[in-house]
C-alpha cells in the first residue's frame, strides 16, 4: 500500500497546548498529524524511517501505541514506553522547534499547519549532534561506527522491531 508522508519543520511558540491540539484535530479529521520536538529528531531521514516503521507496525499488528501519531513518536524516540517517548519528543508550551509529520493528509496540510504553528522552517529538522548525544546517551564511538548520528537513530528505531 502507498502512503503519502509529509514532513516539515516549524519554529513555534505554544501558548495553550489544549487549544493547539484542538486546532490540529480539526484539520486532521481524515488523516494523521503528529507534532514532535524537532530537537530530538536526527534529520528528515530519521523521521521518515520512524514513520514507515510505525505504519508497518500497524499493518503487522505489532504496534506499541493505539494510534499512528503516537506510534510515530514511539518509533522516532526508539523507546518502548509511551511515557518515555513523550518525555523526549512531546510538545510543551513555550518556544519550540517542531517536526510535523502528516500521513495521508491533503497536499496543503503543511500550509494549514503553518497558520497554526507559525513560520515553516525546515532547518529545525537538521540534527544537533551534541544535543542528540545528550538526549539519547549516544557515544562518539557509536556515531563513528554507524557513520553519523542519523544512522545511529535509524538503527535504534529498527531495533524496536526485534524487541517485539
């Protein structure tokens, strides 16, 4: 099956989490929109890989979370526990770099998100190696062995499959 996966970055300032989620739910009635803390994402390839794994987990009935958006969060954070995944990649009030993932949404979903989240800025998806090392406890040796932080995170995401 083919899926339409869209990924974008936003620099945002969240004042009211509940109100934000209400607006997101309004524009994503027939699709999945997941907002993640972009600081915990190791680039576009990492989040795309996690999203594909989340979709496949649902197809195999091996999903950890009950909805696809949360499964994307779990896979991207390489955590089996939803609470840990949310503590790493969850959205909080205040200034945030946001990674938005949309699955099977309309082509203009990122424009709609832009009106809610502020200016689109895909540069927030670029990985900050030092920040990611601190968040995930990744060593310099792991990064060298895997040929980059993005590859380390992709490997960690893939390893979740082996643990199920």
